[in-house]
């Protein structure tokens, strides 16, 4: 698989996530809204970093599958951690008391291993699909 140098509409997606972040600040605390913002930030940020770091390079099937699984696990675990950060940020900026209950924070913390595992499995699936469709070079190609 050759990693592209650019993705169409990535700048538009970054702008949409930035606009949602501005709107998100005015809203009251909600795990769904926080999850949506965190997922958007991780998605556009992850794609941007991959393109800037590895754009134009070829990836073998084995490395591509392993990287997809590892990236999925990192993004899954990172989603919960970023949500916790966003929850703390919103609570601090609104300054009218806690936006979230202790039960919501505890629930989110307990979900981190599950989300990392689900992200890893999703990444593994995406990597296997890409390899199966012939989008990655074989390991013999080097």
C-alpha cells in the first residue's frame, strides 16, 4: 500500500472539527458530545500525522496490518483519555461547578481497556481488508 501525500477534503474536515470544538465549548457537559469531539480530533490528527510522516512510502502487508492494529488500539485508548481531558477542560472553563458526575468519570475510566481492545480489533480488520484487496505490497516486495 502506498500512503498518499494528501487526502481530499482533509482541510475541510479539520475545519469542521474546529468549528464543532467552538460550538462544543458553549454546550453543557455530555459524554456523547465529548466523544464526538475526541473522535474527530483523533481522526483528523491521526490522518494528518500519518500523511506528513509517511506520505508517499510503501508499506508491506505484514507491517501494514500490524501498524493498523497498533494504531487502532492507540486511538481507542486515546479516545477515552482525550475525553477525560476534554471533560476537565470544560469543567475548568465553565467555572460553575462540575459538569460531570463522579459516576460518569469512573465509567469512562473503566472503559479505557475495552475501547483500546475494540480499536485494536477494528484496526486489525481494516489492515486485513486492505491487504486482502491487494492495496499493500507483499512481504516479498520488501
